[in-house]
C-alpha cells in the first residue's frame, strides 16, 4: 500500500508509460482544508516506487484552491509535463508544470517551472494534450461554453507563434 502525506482520498486522473518503461501517474488528494494536492507518482516496471524520482517516487505540491492535474506527458529528454485546471488571481486557468527526470521543477520552463493560461470564464473543461515529435505540446480545453481553444507551446513554455501566428486557434460553435 502507498500512503500519501498531507491528505486523503487520492484520485488518479492520468497515467503513461515513459521511454524507459516506467509508469507515471498524476492525480490529486484532498487536504482537510479542502485544498487539492497535485500528485505525481512514478513506478518502476516491476511496480515498485521509483526511488530516483522526487521523494521516494512520490511528488506532491499544494498549489492552492481546486487545482486538479489532468494529463501527464513525457518529452524526449525524460522531462514530464503535468497539465491541469487551476486558478490565477481567482480566475480559472490552465496550469502546466514541467518536472525534471528526478522530479524537481524545471526552472528553465516558464516561470519557476510553470506556465498558466487564463480562461475568460468560470467554467472550463479539463485539458487534453499530446506531445508532438519535436517536443512541442498541443493542448486544448473549452474555456467558454461555445469556444474551444487549441494552443501549441515551444519547448521552453512560450506560445509557439509558428502555430496560427499567435500560438492559439479558437474553434467557435455556432448555435443553429
């Protein structure tokens, strides 16, 4: 059994096999103060915790509020991108955090290893993402009831201006 610190009720939201055959999972646990804790757990191929990752295979971060990780992706250098819903200045936001292969925040990515993309509404869907072969992630989420946005980021976390001139495409659903 695995006992997670500082919370209760772990919910896994995504998992992947990395290039070395290890299993990376993301999810959240909840504190007694109703904050969610982002949790990344990495296992070896044999199912044991990977002691070379974070704190004995378990990485936890309290980001405040109802931040919920949704997706984990691996870049070709073994770095992990974790994407999820969160808030910035009380506004809904897509949060992307990059971790080094040993589980530390990659401070060369965005600001202190994190980028945020604010959404102009209080209701948005969990992100969906994929990694291109050039290590540029494609992300999508619905930020308004009728607008879905797709972003492509560079490997340093900036919007990729070679994608739709500003790094973002918006898809609007018209009502009949």
